[in-house]
């Protein structure tokens, strides 16, 4: 109400906050995490040893030159070597290494300068490879390496983010136009959500100087920020308009909206932020960055919806309905229609709650069943972009011709004296050894059979760690650690398995306690946790079926990659536990309002769900649309995140909230409510169990 009475201060203060955050954050720039910070376990320690010693591996590149016949590659390889050397950006160009059949050769070289900035300098090399490929008929060139992959990835991420922004925002606006039938009312949530994201981007950039971030953190923030920001404003605005339609004056309607939907937004926002904070317990900097980003954007969106939004509503008054679109119909008719549809669904559910509770539970468990066989790994770049992507084709062709070439294991050996006879003798048992005498560090490259991530590669890595290295360096006093892409993936997954337990315990306990404080009912609190777990399980099952087994993957332009991205299960668990509270708190709050007025439980359930049907449908449609946009992006992890979240929200807002929640609450009856609130139902409601 302070905001409503101090409109100018609230609006100008919000704008200044957004502008200052954006400008200062943009000037500071974002700091990305290093390779060692992104990892865990021995592989991260190995990378950190090299970095601390100033021995960070240069950005290596591989170019496969293949011809139609044996030795047909030689002229192209000779021209390629000369062309890449002329760029002045490469060093240590090795002579072409022929394959066993003589029809292919591998050219190895490194980018000059710091590996972290190699992607910014690799374009002349890419041009040289492309020009050589065009100049030689009957010969194909395929390039794969750190610099070229990061350059390709950066360009792709930039294109994908533009696609997400230019698709998700119009989709959200279109859904809001349908929900409200007026341009101004539809624009308010979108504008507030976008400004909240802008402010969060700036503050996150500042924070990244202390907590370094993963490259996709901004995408995750935008995804959550747009969905949550629009939903919070939608809930608040819908309740204010409903109260105005019921005949209340502007200030009374705003006060009621603040006391009901405003309170629900605060509870929901607090729940989301506390759930997100569980990611700090994972032991991985990746999730700490995700936690910080999502907490920031949810906090700002929540504050905007209960400060600047009331100020704008008080200033606009009836002008919030400006820009009415007649072809969308009258607002109150749309709200009544949503309630009528919800009432039609609820009649059989409340008439036979046991049947519908078991049926909906069976559907959710069936969808969750594939999750029992879920496999996780850190998907390499060759799996992130589909089998037809140039990066994937290059990786596969190089791996076929030279197994272990693109992604060998990197062994880091440290000792008090790396030149000691025992250590030198142990190093002599390996082929690709680089000794840094002044740093007392040695690096060994060990090619792994298989494609770098399959069962053969994993067995070879386990054998290397458990047998070959201990046997070779036994008694030397050296410390031996294994890094490389596969080792990093294995260590990352091991840490996730350890970290997911405290995260899971934390968010379930926090959700239970928050619902207990909010509704004063341990039954509702426990039901909230169980329903969330069912939604998450269904999301896991669908993700596994689509992306691990390929069922229906072609419908969204994806394909089976045999595994789920390693960080996805924990991230989806935390985000869904937070976001599902939007609907749950909003719906159950209206059910409790009706019950507190004297309605019996079935009538309160029906009234609460019918009155919130329009807002929940609109909010769910926006979230599903935003998440679905990310399912159409190029990267496999973005697709998995988009599908997992979209499916879970869709199920949560339909099957769970419209069938399982009402049927479960109906079966529990008066046990839903604290004993002091178990009021005797009024006779009029008793005669109409369904409340319709």
C-alpha cells in the first residue's frame, strides 16, 4: 500500500535500480569459471596443479585430412600446414600422422597465447582450413579442438539466446493478451519481468567477480526470471481485476490483492529462493552459480511484483484495460469460461476421488518409470549439437581414424624431483610425456579406446587409475592424478551423487516447513512435498525416454545421446520444487479462503480451483511456452532442460492440480486443516459437495 500511495517514488526508484544495476554490471563484465573450478575430485586437482605452475595446456587443434585413395591427402596436408603457419596464430605444428590404411592423416598443432582467449584468435585458422578444403577436390578436412569448439559454441549460444528472447517474449505477451484481452494489462507483467531480468543480469555480473560462473548461467537466469516474473505479476494483476469486477473500488481491490495474491507471491518467492539455495550444498561451483543467479532474479521479480506493480496499478486505475481487443472477448466471460471448464473437470473427480487419485497416480508413476534407468554424464561437445553438426562429424571421423585422439586422458605427475631415477623410469613406460623440470611436473597423454565416453573408454580409464598408474609409480613418491574430459565427467558425476542427497533433504525439509508455516497444516505440507516429487519423477522419466532412448526425440529436432547431462537431474529437482509452489500456494490459499468462510472441504476445493483456474492456466501456459522455446535450441543440455521443465509444469498445472490435488484433499477431508480451523460447514454448501 505504501507503493500505491507513493506511486512516483516507487516507479522512479525501480527504474533507477534497473538502470544502475544494468550499467554497473555491464561495465564490470562477467567472469567465467576456470576448468579446475568447473570440475571436482582428482581431475580438478590435476588441472589446478598445472594452472598454479603456469603450465596450463595450450589450446590444441586437430585437423583430419582424408582422401579417396591412399596418400591422396598428402598435397592437401602440405598446403594446410603452410596455410595455418602463415596465420601467425599457431605453434608446434606436427608433421601429418598417417592412419593405418594410409587414406587419412592427422595434423596436430596448438594455438599461440593464452588458451582461455584462443577462441577469439582462431578465426584465421578456421578460414585457412576451409580454403584448403575448397582448393582440393576429392579431399575432406575436419577440424576439432578447444579453440575451434569454443568459437563455434560461443557463436551458437549467442544465436540461441537471441532466438530465445525473440520467441519467448512474444509468446508470453500473446498468452497474456488472451488471458486479459487488453494490451496494457498484458504488457505490464512482461515489462516487469524483463526489467527484473535486466537488473539481475547486472547484479550477477558484479557477483561473478567473487563467484565465477558457467557460460550458460545467464540462459538459466533468463529462463527462470521471465517465467517467474510474468507469473507473479499475473497472479497479482488477476486478483486485483477480479476484485474490481466484483464491485470493489480501486483501493479496496488493491488491498485485497495485496493481502491474498501478494502474500502468496511472497510465500512462493521465499520458497523458490530457499529451494534454490539448496544448490549451495552440492559442492560444485556450477550449482553455486545457478543458485546465485536464480535467487537474484526471483528476489527482484518478487519485489517488483509487490512494489512497482501496485504503484502502476494505482496510477493506471481503469486504464489498465486500455487497448482492449474485442476479438478476444470480454475478460469476465473468459474468467467465467475457465471456471466452468474447471468445474466440469472437478465434478467427476470430487464425485469419485479414490478412483481419480489412483488413476492420476498411476499415470505419473508410469511416466516416471524410465527414470529408473537414467544414466548421466557430462556431455561432450560432440554430443551437444546432434550427429549432423560439423563439430560432431569432425569428432567422430577423428575418433574412428585415430582412437583416443580428440580426448585422451591427461595424467599429471608431481614429485619433489621429477628427474629422480625412479620417476624417470616410471615415465619411460609411456609414449607421450612432457617433463617440466623447473616445475617438477610431468604430463602424460594416454589415448583411450572407444569414442571417449562409451563403456570401453570408461573401463580403460578405470584400469589406468586403479592399475596402470599405481603399478608404474609405486614407490616413486610421486603424486599422480588423471584429468581429461572423461575423467572430469566421472569425477563430476561422483560429486553429484554425493551432493544430491543433502540438496534433496534440504529442499524437502524447507518446503515442508514453509508450507507448514503458511497453512498451519502438516497434512497440506506433506502433500505438497509428495506432489512435487511425483512431478519431478515424471519429468525425469520423460527426459530419460526422449534423450537417452530417443522416444519422440525427432519431434523436437533432437536425438538420443544415451545419457542425460550430468547437472540436469539436480537442477531440475531444485527448480521444479521451487516453481511448483507458484501454483500450489496460489491454489491452496484460495481453497483455504473458502474453507475459512465456512465451506466444507469438497466445496472449498471446488471454489478455490475454479476461481484460480484462469490465472493458473495462463501462468502455466506462459511457463510451458518459455521452457518449450529452450527445447528448440541447439544445445542438448538446453533441450533437456526445456523439455524436463515444460513437461513437469504442464503435468503439475493439469493432472496434479486439477485431478490429484483435489482428489487427495477430498479423501483427506477435515484432516487437511488444523483442528481449530475445522469449522462446521454451512448447510448451503453441504447440499452441493462439488460446489458447482
